[in-house]
C-alpha cells in the first residue's frame, strides 16, 4: 500500500484534532493531490468538507517512536504498513527538507516550533529564519505573502525580510522570512507595563515605571507609514460608507438578545450610512492588535497579514478603511487592561481599574497622536474630524462584535470585555 493510500483513511480523525483545523472532525476527506518530497515524506492537499488543507506526513518505524513525538499524540496519524505516520514538521530532518523547498539558499541546524497554531505552523531555524507553513489553503494569493512582499518592495522597513515562497499552481503553501531576533511582542510589553502599574501605588500611568506611551506613539507612526505604503503599492478607491454600514448592521445582528441596545445600534448604523466622504479604501492588515507587532532594537515590526481567520478570504483581501486597523489597535489596548487584571485578586479589581482605564486612554491617545501626526496620512483618511471619528468608532464597534462572537465560542468568561465596549461605543 502506498503511503498516500494508507494515510487517507486516517485524515478525518487527524484533522479534527488539530488546532489549525476549523471545526470538529470532518465527515469526509478527499486527497486532491499528493507528492513525495523525499524518502518517507509526503505532501498532501486534502479537501475536508469542501475546505482545502495542507498536510505533511512523515514516517518512522513503529517500534521506535522518536523522542520528538513525546507529548504530541494529537499530531500522530497512526500506523501505515508497520510505519508510524505523523506530522512531518515535528521532525527536524523533514522540516529542513520543507525549508529547502521554500528557500533553497537557507540552511537550518537547530529547529524549534514558534507559538500557537491557528491557520499555519511556524518553525524557527537557527534563530535566523522563520518557516511559515499554511494549513488552511485558499485559491489565489495568501494575504500574508502578498502584503508582506509588497510592503518590502515598497521600501517599508517594518516587516520581516521575505526569503522564499513555495507556491503550487494557485496555492501559496509556505513562506520563509528573516527571524526577528531579540524581539518582544507588543502584547507582552503592554502586559509588563500594566503589571508595573498595578503593582505600584501611583495614580497616573505617566509617573509609574514602565510607561508605554512613547512606544505607543512610535507604533502609531509605524502604522501610518504601513498604510501609506499599502496605498502606494495596491492603490485606493473611494470608501463606501453605505456598504460598511450594511456590513456592520449584519455583524450586529449576530449578537444575542440583550447584548446591545437595538435602537442605539440602528441609530449608529444610520449615522455611518450618512457619512458624505468616508475617505479612501486601501488594503489593510485586517487583524491588527498588540499581538501582531514586535519591538526589536531596530524598532517596531508588523507581523501576520492573513486577516481575521473567521472571515472569508474575499473579505480579508477587500480594500477597506485604514480605520479598521486603527480601531483594532485601540481595542487591543482596552483588552490589555482587562486581561492584566485577571492576574490580580478579584478583590483588587475595582481599586485597580481606574488606573487601568487611565493607562488605556493614555496609550490610545499616544498611538493616535503618532498615527495622525504622520506626514501625508490625511491622504488616506476621511475628509474631516467628525467623519474620521465616526468611521473609526464604527470599525471599533465591528471589532468588538467580532470579539464577542469569538469569546462566546472559545473563552466565555471573557465575553464581558467586548460587551462593555459595545455599550460604550453605541452610547457615543
């Protein structure tokens, strides 16, 4: 029996166990294409209930399970002719074969996984190269590859240098980029700043150790520069406030009864619909928050341009107001304050929240000052301050609704965080 034929029946249960698989075990899986990449290393394109997934399978003798499989039972497919089949990216030897397919000039001796998997699996080689293997595939350019490459070509210095791409027909399979050595994620830096604030006795975040405002200002400027480069590289078109209002209305309709005041929601949507000049629509990041930026000695870098995984690819590649990204970052500052509180005793929450809210407002203001203070940024903004504020609030609201739906599905105890924001935004 060939490896491809033997693996086929094992795929439904295997896919259902993976964090990057969107849902429970699929009812049917068909192998659409396969290719041997080397001895006992198989590439598969699988159609699982109508969605395409990339699977890389390696094998080892069943009687000698290698050490790298310990603790990774979910990534083991099972037995195929006395061979143990598993996710090939767990095996450093197979991982190097995949890297060579993506970027032949790169070598890697030490291999380690990088972070949690959502729609891709990422490996770091020698703290020099990152290999990102896309799991959920879509026909056409992957936004992460498309935008990162365009930004680098446009001279934007705040993305990791692209080193190679593995593409098969109209599918982007994997990409290699330069590893950002010594970097710290924006979310982690914000949490450190908030821990310092909550542990101190000062009331003003500006007077506490670990103030984040200067970094927030720099991040705002880096974000504005990103939007200007995206407008240059991909062009722009007039923003459609009516279409954005329709999309927001549909998003609000997904909330449960009692989550939002229906009259206030209707009034907000109609105000957005009536915006005369909503500004240009450009390509944007699409899922912009503190976890998508990294601070290194060379400054801030922007990561992961795939957009919000729960939204369709067509929507993620659509031109949109840059206020979508700005609103996403403002929501992230709000989240950071509330999540940092969960590390403290619940009896302290009421006492500490006032300082947290002051931190949120200070850093949101610093981010906006860096963004709106960037030369030339008016070219991609709504016509006036009132229109700008309304469009920005609309995309904050859209993000908060998205967050409620996500939290209800995965972290119900956190749903109160975006629900509070929805009430505040609708009250205006």
